[in-house]
C-alpha cells in the first residue's frame, strides 16, 4: 500500500463529508510533515471536530482520500482498529474510563489493543504518568482528579499507544481558566519532543507560539491557511481577521 | 439561646447512632442464629443424623413447653415456639430447595441477561430479538410459564440420567428452567437501563484507542453498567426469592409447598404461614444485606452514587 507520491505524515486530499443532506466538510485539502503542529480554528459548527474524527475514522467521509505516513487510511479495506493504534485522540470532555484509576486508564490500550502483558503495560503507564506530571495520582480515580489532571491523563492515555499523530479536540475548553495552563504546558512539551499534532483550540497564544501552521475553517471550507504570523498579523481574508480578533478578545 | 440547641442536636445524633448500633447488633445476632441453625440442620439431616435423628428437632417441643410452664405469663409464647420447633425440620428441607432454585435461577439467568441487554443497547437486528424475548417473558405470568414448561413441554420428563435424583422431585428442573428464563428477562431490563446510563463518550474514547466495539463494551461499558445495575438487580433477587413459591403449583416441594402440605394436615394455617413468612423474610434480609455489601465493595470513588454525576 505504500505509495511514494505521499510522503507527508498526514495528507488530507479533497475530503468532503456530510450528515444526511447537511454538507459539513467541502473539499478540504491540507498536509502535515512529521513534527508539525497544525492548529485548526473556526466558528462553532464549521466542521473542526468532524475533520478530526475523519482522520481516525470515528466519522466516515463521502469523498476524497486521507493518507497517513504514505498509506491510504480511507476506503472499506482499511482496518480502523489498526489505524487507531497510530492516531491518538484527546477529547474536550476527557472521556476517561470512570471505573479505572489513572494508571489503569493508560494501561487499557497497551494491554487490550497492543497485547502487552500487565507488567509491560504498567511500566509504560508509569512513564507516561511521569511525563504529564501525575506520578502521585497514579492510583486515583477520574472522579478524584481535577479537570486539568483528568485531561493530562487523557493525553497520557493516547500517548501510551505511541501514535504517529495526535488529535486534540478543544482539550482545554471544559477547564476552569486556572487549570488550562498545566494542560497547554504538557502539549507544548509534546510539540518540543517532535510529536505531530493536529489541534482544535481557541487558545490563541498557544497557536501563535507553537503552531507551524494554522487553518481557518468556515462553513466546512478552508478559508485561509498559513503560519500563525500571517493569520494573526497580515491575514489575506477579512473573515480570518474578524474571527481571530473576536476569539482573541474573548479569551484574554 | 444557641447552646441548648446545639446540645439537643448532639444528643439526638447520639441517640440515633446508638439505636442504629443496637438495631444492627440485633440484626446480626438474628442472622447468626438463623443461619447457624439452618446450616446445622442441613448438616445433621444430610449426614444421616449427626446430632439428632434425621428430621427431629434439636430440642424436643415437649421440653420447651414444660420450660414455659414454669415461667408465669410466658407459657403462650413458649407454646408457639414449641409448635415452630416441631415443624422447622420439615420446613428447612423446603427452604433448601427455595434457596437453590432462586440462586441458580438468578445465576444462570444473569449469563443470559448480559447478552440480552447488550443486544438491546448496541445490537441492530439482535435488538429486536432481545426486545421480543424480554417483552414475552415479562408480559406473561410466571405461573403460566411454569405450567407450559411442566405440563405442556414436560421438561421434567427429559431430565438426563446423571441429573436425575439431584432434586427430590424432577419438577424442580422445570421450575429452575422457568426461573432462569424469566429472571433473565427482568435482569436484562435492569442491566439495559444501567448500560444506557454509562456516558457514551467513554465508548468513543475506547474505540479511539483501537478497541473493537465488543472489547470497548466489555472493558469500558459493562464494568460500569453492572455496578449501576446492582440496586435494581437486588430487587429482582428479592422478587425471585418470593416468586419461587409459585413452583409449589407444579408440585415442587419448596418452602411454600411444605408449609401448605403441613397446614392441610394440622389445620393451623395461620401459625404455619406465619413461620413460613418469617423464613422468607430471613432469606430476603440476608440477600439485601449481602447485595449492600457487594455494592459497597465494588463502589468506585466519584462514580454513580458518589460525587461524580
Ligand atoms: N453526529 C452528527 N449528526 C448530525 N450532524 C452533526 C453530527 N455531528 C456534527 N454535526 C453537524 O455538523 C456540523 C459541524 O459540526 P462539528 O462538530 O464538526 O463543528 P465544530 O467546528 O467542531 O463546532 P464546535 O466549535 O461547536 O465544536 C454542525 O452543523 C453539526 O450540527
Ligand atoms: Mg467541535
């Protein structure tokens, strides 16, 4: 299946998607190199979450192609569970497994999906707990953790699968303002380590500092794309300018 | 002004605490007496008369009566006790059957109920199969189901040789099949609503790390759903303890039939059924205490009844 034409880590090629008659994504194309941090912004309902969910096939596309590391991941012959080993996802509402401790949350995937034994999975969980700074909370249940801590477990849970690509869907939107920083710090750290990340967020200072590229999505179309300096400081589209101005004001 | 108020609440709290403690102690003592007696009784009768001849009371009724005669005012109470003691050995045999049929009915019913409830929540076609089964078994009387199994399908006529004689009467097998099939339907309803109360985002998160749907249900949804189901499930257990008495109508010599048979020969219906009621009550209280314990032991901080949602 490997194809020399597709050398990007992620290539989204003219993807369209709809729910029933409602067109959500219209002919979306973009690419990410290894180590890129691409930040997806846009108004509510513009299709940002849908775009992320198409990449790990929680949602199916109508037309177009998506390639991960040179291999086509769309099409009926692709094993979605194999694909999802390679693509981690972090959710707005954390979605931690409520009956498992932080450590067990992280271990579940390595054990039941990758087939590691209990000891190996435990070791891997401990490493990732340390990475997100939660070693002391290893045996706490999600109900005993703050939102920021829960989201860091969510990140560790996805990382423990050792994915090639991480998807973040508004990872800080459900957090109290004072807890946002600790999650962004983990994400920054991850970017520094060279993880390829596709991030939906309204945290514009994070986007400006960390993003290698920003995509502005509106009405299911990419209205403008470019480095953050371009979108923030000299946007080519009026819609980009007014949206980013509004978002920056709201979140400062 | 405020001081006496504080004092009163303090005292009230203490009183409540101590009566709670007393009630608990009495309950535990009654439980120890009941189960101690029952286990000794069964041991005695199965091992061919370990302490007293098979079927004979541990203490002769006449002894109790004469004991009562010497204490003024309590003679009536001792007479009643002597009456109970006379028939308890026979009732304990019925109690055994009631207990076994209920426990096995719930146990095997559970293994049918789990797939039924998963099918109801996550199935496509199987959802309707499960719905049909559940509605059929919940929508018709258990007694009618037992009649169909016993008189109609003659289940007890097909008991394989190696199971023959496990129960005193092969009709018990028909009753057991009926209890399993019926309780599966009720249990599946309790489990279904518990599964539906598990937040769907967790299923998505499970799928997103690469778990198949079946594995995500197994490792993420079921462990939580089954915990949520415990209180409702306890109800079903308690119902079945009592509804198992319907087996009497297909000749199974369980507790109710034993009591009824004895009462029809000595004509002391009120006394016999009062004793029987007390025995059912002991089983029910034991079951609900045990399930409370299980619920506490399996509770997860911040999940379900906790602060979580
Ligand atoms: N499961 C679904 N079924 C039907 N329509 C859906 C579904 N999920 C999303 N939509 C619709 O698709 C459109 C895009 O939704 P999406 O969640 O991708 O937007 P978004 O950009 O992530 O918005 P937000 O910022 O509010 O999260 C919306 O109009 C939404 O109503
Ligand atoms: Mg969204």
